[in-house]
């Protein structure tokens, strides 16, 4: 079993990489929905990721005990099988950057799920950091006002549901799959959910007819392929490595930072950006810092307070 370590430079670099990749996912989903339905997009995303990862599974699946397969299957369905469809459905009614902002709720649910169901221990500073980051995310959502959110509030809740699934997935990996390397987890998971996704794509959707419709379909397919390869297959390997190296909470804080990228792409795509956004983004980053600050900070603060008290009384 690999020891949980304090986040270092490599872990923070991985977090930034995931921020850039996943923050760009929402604009890619938007481009994919130009030609494909939400169900086609979700199935395509899983199927392409499966095709990329399946060559790595043959040697690795032999190392997985049968009694552990249920946890791989659970992580697959909860973390990678359901959310791609939920995000695609939601973005038929809400803008891409709004999906990115709502996705920042993941760390809150990761902490709650960990404490309530997985026996995760936490400190008040972690909790305060999650709350501060959540306030920043809510403020950003309020500032980035779009009538579509009011008209499609249900679709915003679909994104929230996806973040809850993500939260449980991260806790499942951290608690039950910690002894496996990131590529093993990702390749086995996508093999389990990939085969049903491919069958559904060709037998249960109009994918073939959509592809025959014209060149626009191929353009949308290209965006989905980028999303699947980088936003799902490669990034999930990095993310699973990050969970094993640090904690589910630290790995989930990437979703606090993703709105920065998703709003940037929204701005490039012609969506408005206001200076007030910077305030909420700064609050989000402050929450990330607090949520992942090591317990040593508290000891240092206590030591300084005690030292000042001793100075005052002349000790």
C-alpha cells in the first residue's frame, strides 16, 4: 500500500494539468453536442476512452483479485459511467462555463461523503477551506448570471448530481483500490464500463445515422475524441495517481480551479467576463489553499501565540 504524502511540486503540477484539461472539457462537450445527442456523446466518450486504455488492461487485470472487481465496477459506474451522460444532458440547456462552475461543488461532497460513509478524518481548517471555496463558487455562479440557469434549474441540478457521483468515486478509490497503480485502476474500470458503452452506442443510439449526416458530424467527433483521450483516459490516470499519492479531498480540489479555465473558454467563445469574477476566483483559490493546508500550520500558529504570551509575561 502506498503511503499518503503531503502534496509536493509534482502533485501540484498534476493538479494544474488536470485543471487545464478538465476546465476545457465543457467547451468540448458543447462542440460535440452540435451534431450528437447527449446520449450519443456520453457513450462515445466512454467508448473512445475504452479503446485507448484497453491495450493496457491485459497484463494488469491478472493482478486484480476477484473480490476486488466489485470495487472496480462500482468506481467505473459511479465515477466514469454515469457522469459523462449527466454533463452532456445538462449542457443541452446550460452554458459550458456554468457547468464548470457547478462542478466546483465536488470537494464539498467529497468531504461530506468521506466523513459520513468512509470514516475519513478531517480538521476544522479543511472544513473551513471547503466552505470558503464553496462560497467563492456560489458567488461566481451568481456573478456569471445567465437566464438559462433559471429556465433550466433542473439541468443545473443534474450537474450537481454528477459531482456527488464523482465524490463517492474518489472515496471508493482511496479506501478500496489504494493498493493498485493508477493505470491499472483506470484501464480495468474502463474495460468494465467500455464494453456496454460500445454496445449501447451502436445498438441503442443513432450514432451511425448521425455520422452519415455530413462533415459537421466528423468535426464534432473530433472534439469528442479530444475530450475522451485527454479529458477522460489520460486525465483519469493522472487523477487516480493523485488520489493515491495525496487524498481524495486534495484531488477533488481541482474542480475549484476548473471554473477559471471554463470561464476563459466561455469568454473566447463570446460569453461575457466581468472584473467581479476575479474576486470570486481568488476566494476559490484561497479555499483550495486552506482545504489542503497541512496540520503543521496549526501547530506553528499555536507556537507563535504561546511564544508571544511568554514574551509578554517575561518568561
